[in-house]
C-alpha cells in the first residue's frame, strides 16, 4: 500500500454508534422542540399533525431528552475508561495552543501564512464544537427540568424563572441547530467531505490537513502503546464497579428528572388531549363580574360633573394622563398644555371648540384604533367640554 492510500483509525465502532444515536436524538429534539416554539407556523402545524398531535409531540420530545441524558452518562463512562484504564491523553481539553492555532489559521485563511498550523488529535474547531455541545446539554437539561417541573422550580426560584427558562431553552435550541447546520456541516461536509465519523478512518491527506501534529506523533512513534493486557485487566477490575455505581447514581437523577412532579402530560386527561385543548385551561378563569373601576380622574369631589368644565378644572389632567406619554413636548401633536392642545398637530387642529365631530381628539380616539384611549365617562366629559366651547 502506498503511503498516500494509508488510512488512520480515527473513531472506534462504539464512538460511531454514539454519534449516530446523537444524530437521531438531536434531530428529534430539534424538530419536536422547534415546532412547539413556532407552533403557529403552517409547517409546524403539519409536522405536529403528522406526529400525532401536540401531546404526542411533547412526549416524543421528552423521550428523546431522556435518551440524550442517558447517552451523556454513557459518554462520561467512556471518557473515564479512556483516561483511567487506557491512560490516554485528555485530547479534547482546550489549551493555549488552540488559541494560537485559531489565530494562525485565521492568518492562513487571509493568505498571510503559507501553512496551516499543525494540529493535534482534536483541532480547535472540533474542541469548540464539542464544548459548545457540552454547554448546550447542561443549559438545555437545566432549563428543560425547570419547565418540566415548574412547581419544584417555583419553590426555589421566583416564578419568572420558568418563562425565562423557556426563552433560554428556545434560544439555545436555535443556536444549537444553526451551529450544526452552518458550522458543523460546513466543516465536515462542505470544506472537506469528512466521512471518518461513519467509516472510522481518515486518509493520510486528511490527517496532514487537519491533524498534522498527531500524524507526526504517530509516525515518530510518540503515541504511547496501549498498556499490557494484565495491567488493563487490573484497572478494569477497579474501573467497572466504580463506573457502575456512578452511572447508577446519575441514572437515578435522570429517573427523578422524569418523575419529579406530575405535570401537564399526566394531568391533561387523554380524552380531551386534542391539539387545541392543550392550550386551553381546563377551567377558564371566571370573568370579572363588575368592570374594573376606571382610574379616578380629578373630579374635586364630583363638582366637575355638574360645574362648568374647563382645561384647568380637570380636562387637562385627563388628557395628560391618557395621552401625555406619547403626546408630550416632542414634535407632532403636543397635549401637555392648553395652548399646545388648541394649536393642534401636523394635520391641523385637534380640538375645534363647539364642534365635536370636527375634533380629531375625540373622533380619532373614539373608534378605538388609536393607541391612546379615554374611559367612557372621560370621553363624555371631554365631549361636553368641547360643546361648551373648550374653555381654559
Ligand atoms: C402610544 C402612543 C400614543 C398615545 C398614548 C396617544 N397617541 Fe395620539 N398619536 C400617536 C402618534 C404616533 C400619532 C401620529 C404622530 C403625530 O402626529 O404626532 C398620533 C396622532 C394623534 C392625533 C393626530 C395628530 C395630527 O395632527 O396628526 C390625535 C388627534 C391624537 N393622536 C390624539 C390622541 C389622544 C386624544 C390621545 C389620548 C387619549 C392619544 N392620542 C394618545 C401616538 C399616541
């Protein structure tokens, strides 16, 4: 075999299977999560229908999250095995060299360097992706737990933490999906079509491009050989029981994650679990029997209702209170003083003394489309005030 055709083992079968499980769980989580985040869009509606309704979508999302967590536990065990039993280097840990490599690579991309930096088994791009994934997992698990167990969360944290968790969960989801589609796909499918995660192997050429330092170590025989079988055997005898106990503890946490409290999934009766029902509270909040009393306006013990109406006897205050936030002194129509109000705005007078129908102050606001509104009683007073000649 010529030197060029030589291949280098990059991923063992177990790692490749792990990656396939990751693809499946990640995609499931992304699809079932994003359709819940963008539940109103027509694509989401068809996907949710295809999955068997919102209830089923939620169950699938949660099931996938459990698989994801179990996989994370397996991953920890596998790392422990490499570090403790095989005494391999912690090749995924970031270091100062990664910063240097990133900078050198940047210069190389700009054409300011002739060669790429020589990178080790995991280069800075791979490390960044890996640790972004770890961080994402921690954040998604924490915020997912908060939404899954809102009652427990509210015991420890203020209630706002739950909608905040939802926002963080959704934002991180978009970040993660974009990172996979743009960043990961670019690096492994577009820049080069790197099949090593499926074939397990890299060609010599690929090694030179992305892992030149590792290649050098392999060729110079600097990679330490695996420990002799009897040593492996001895370490395994220690490692397996420890790993088993730790995994059981972690699996217990996952079990508690799922069963911590009864939430919507179990409390919505399956009979009524049609898509539209999930969003509707089971018992609608009773409507208030009496309309809320409007904010009192300055009536000076009710005199304003009978006495002569004027800007200064309260009309000015009503207008200021309802409209002042937008119609202050800044450009356009100002309603903060009698003079300004009578001067009007861009399209002329806002108040025409004696003519209600010619006064946009009333006509514009009356039909409810304007952002500012008056209470009915306030409007009556203003109408009367204008009819009476809108005195100051
Ligand atoms: C949330 C902001 C907001 C509030 C509150 C608000 N307005 Fe306005 N209003 C506007 C904007 C924006 C315009 C268009 C810009 C302009 O002309 O100043 C406007 C325009 C008007 C105009 C037409 C002015 C012109 O000459 O073009 C009238 C009349 C008016 N508002 C009356 C009122 C009254 C009366 C209230 C209180 C009940 C009120 N607005 C409360 C934002 C507001």
